[in-house]
């Protein structure tokens, strides 16, 4: 029970850091907005350190870190959305695909963490299960969209290669 609590807290908090690193990478922030990329990676580093601290906090029963988890989580999810909207000027198609694929999971995650921040909402098992379902659905949709995007890129490269070969 003790180890499962540590693992749950660690994994839940690590997701926030990995989310920001994923946003930075997929949206190609480093290529277009170096300063923004540094900020995003710094916040991701904070999230990862926070995850380790929250997991270690279980040993000393430091509940304050667990209470901060939904605030850190919603902040990191919203930062990812802000980064995406900022990148619209540079990577409009990628941003559109990104937001379409992940919006359901983001909404479900924020709704789930809102239950922790605002206890008056009450514990809701549907919100927790909806988060898992929405996240899985986002992974499936993103996998399909990404594979189609890769096929289109390969087709474009093949056409360019054939055109170059014909010229030679």
C-alpha cells in the first residue's frame, strides 16, 4: 500500500513534466522560439523535481505537496495550451492537430483535478474514469493522426526524390 501510494504520486506528477517536454518537442518550440522553449523546459524540470519531492514527502507525511499537485497539474496543462496557441504563427497545422487530438484529454484532466482543488464539487468517480477514457482516446486519435502525417511526409519525400532522379 505504501509503495503503491509513492508510485501513484510520482507517476501522477511526472506526467506534468513529460507533457511540457512533449509540447516543446512536438510543436517545435525550440526551432522557432528558443526563449519560450527554455521556459517550458525549466517548468518541466520543476515538475519533475516536484514529482520526486512529492514522492519522498510520503515518507515524512508531507501532505502539502500532495495538495499542491492539482495546482501544478492544471498549471502545466494550461501552459501547454498557451505554448500551442503561441506556436500557431509558426506551426499552424501541427498546432491544430495537436489541439484537436488532446483537447478532450486536457478537459477531462482539468475537470478531474478541479475536484481536488474545489472540494465542494465532491468526489466523483465518473470524473476519474472519464479522465482515463479520455486520455486513452487521445492517445489513439493522436497515433492515427501522426501515422497519417508521417505517410504524407514520406509521400512528399518520395515525389521529390523521383523528381530529382528524373532530372539527373
